[in-house]
C-alpha cells in the first residue's frame, strides 16, 4: 500500500474526534470557512485572525452564496456544492466574491459535506496576495514586452538610417579597436562584405604609415571627447580616405562613430570646410536644390521644403524642378541653357508655386555643375515677396531715349509720346526675352505671354526680324 493509502486508512482513527477539535482543524486549515445550507444560504461565517478584511465578511451570514460571488463564479459554486453532496472527492476552485470596491475578493475553496441534510462547509484560502503578485508579474511582463517592442523599433530605425546613408559609417570599440558594426557603404569602400569587416581590427584597414596617425587621432578623441578629422591611406588600393571620428557612450562602454570619405588623387582634403559647407546647405535661410542634367531634383534643403510646402524630402526625388516654377518649361530651360553656356546665371526673376498652389515671387541663381557625378545644376532661390513692393521698377529705358522723348514734349501730341515710349519699352522686353531664350522664339513668346504670330509681327515691326534668322 502506498503512502496515501496508508494515510487514508489511518484516518479511521479520527472518528472519535469531538466537535471542538473539528472547529480547531477548520480554523487552522482555512482563512475563511462558510457553512452553506441545503438551499444555498450562508448560515455561519468563520474568518481567520490573519485574514485582512476585504469587506464585511461576517455580514455574509443569511445571504445566498450565489448572491455573494461574481457572475462567472456562480457555476463553479454550484458544481462544488453538487460534488460535495454526492460524496465526490473535493476539488479546489477559485471563486471571486463581490465587493464594494473596484476589485473582486478572490478565494480558493474546497467543499466538504457535513452529512447533515445537504449542509456543506466551504474551506477557503485568501488569494488576494497571490492575485497582487500575479498582477505585478503581468505588469512586469507587459513592461518587458513594451520595452522589447520599443527596442525593436529603435533598432529598425537605426538600421534604416545606417544603411540608407551614402556615407561610409563604422562603429568601433574604444577598448579593443575592433569594428563592431559597418554599413554597406563602408563595405563597398573597403571592397569587403559587412560580415568580413565585423570584429576586425579597424587600424588594419589602413597603411602602416597611416596607422600611427589613426592611433593618435583616436587617443585625442577619447581624451577630449571632441570630434577629430584625419586623412589616411587605405590598405590595398592605397586610396586617400578622410576620417571623421566622434566619441559616444552606449550603456557602459564608449564607442567611436567613424565616417569615411574617399578623396580623389591630388585633392586637398579639408574635412572642416566640407562640414561647414554641409551645415550651410542644411541651415541656409535661402532654398537650395540640386538637379541632374534633365532638371530632376536630387537633393533639397530644409528651406526649399518649407518654400515648397513639402514635409518629406524623399517625396521630391526624381520630381521635375520646373514643376514648381511659374512657367515650368520656359523658366527651367532658360536658366539651364544660360548657366550651361556661361557657367552660371546670377539672378532670374520668376514665380514659385508650392505643392498647394501658393505662388510667390522669387529670384533664382543657377550654377552649372559639370564635375558632379552625374553632372547637374545647383539652384539658390530667394523669396522676394516681402521686398518686392519696396523695390523700384529698375531702369528699363536708356537715358538717351528718355531725353529724346523729353525733347519731343511740346512739339508732339501726348498720345504719340505715350505710344513712342511704349514702343521703346516693348522693344527692350522683346530683345531681352530673345536673348534669355537664346533666340528660341517659341519660348520667348510664352515668356512674354504672346502668341508666336504676335511675336513675329512685333519683331518685324521693330526691325528685329532682319537681325534674326527667319522662323520659316
């Protein structure tokens, strides 16, 4: 016979236990004990001395047990009472009692029949401390999951920024000097796979003569905490590489963020100037935009995004710059043509239309960039909407023409003087448009707001048709 069987046989010795001993056993073995009548009414309530009061438990006497528990616990109570009255083995069940507060009162019960006309004793153990621990455990688990999700989001953002940048970036341990992480641009620079660079000694990527300069630069960065720039020569292909080093702390270790920039042979590397130029591009109050040879936007600074009412710069990629100009085809073609032939176009006045259709006057300076890869153009735009009303119209008529008109006063009717002045201004505007468009009369007509036939008529009228090749 096993131990349980022997113990059950030994229970026969308890048949002579008196009522006082039974009460003591119940009091010692439970925090709460309820005597339930055959009709389900609580007749007596026992509360242990160490049970903290949840509510007026002693007031449960005289109430139906089903009225004292939550709705989902009523079926459990009925099952316990039925099993006890059918002399089945007791089964512990968790029951939630109703309280006056926002939280229920959890108790773990076992039902035992008394043998007296369906009366049952519910022996209970207070589970409030267990419930609190479970809630704390659940809250800790939720916090851990939230932290894990936050870490995953940060890791994703870090990887996206790390991989999408065109600059070669490496993270190097300040203790061991080994590469902890590298992006694809760095792998291409050293003609290696990212996995081949990881956990390698960073200094071994450079020529022996450059390793001493690298060690000195890293030591100064670690001592002062300030950014340092140095020019090195990479091992193997012996190319010039500019290195910018920044020290930062990650938890309990300090790391170097290394930015590498390849230098062309013979180029005077000035990392400080490059950083200043980059800062000027990003923080300039004037809008700056770079396009390729076809006029498609490649890069635009924050001022241009604000001018164009565009939130994200990536939405501008491969968008035609001319789409933002008052005369899309004409303005862009005039600026690019003149800049290509002369190297730059100082000031070109036109209107600028934002993504929401707001039009403002601007002045645009254009520079042709033949050495860019691929070649393209740089445009600097200045909003002149605030200064335009205060500006004078500018000299559009020569002083000789004005003196000639003044001499005619008194000898020529006013109507003819006005007509003559208009003709002088009109001729000057046409000549300027023809010059800006490099004798492209269709573009000049659109710039002046005329039809091509009207432009030809005016060219013949002012004798300009003989100076230019006949359109036909």
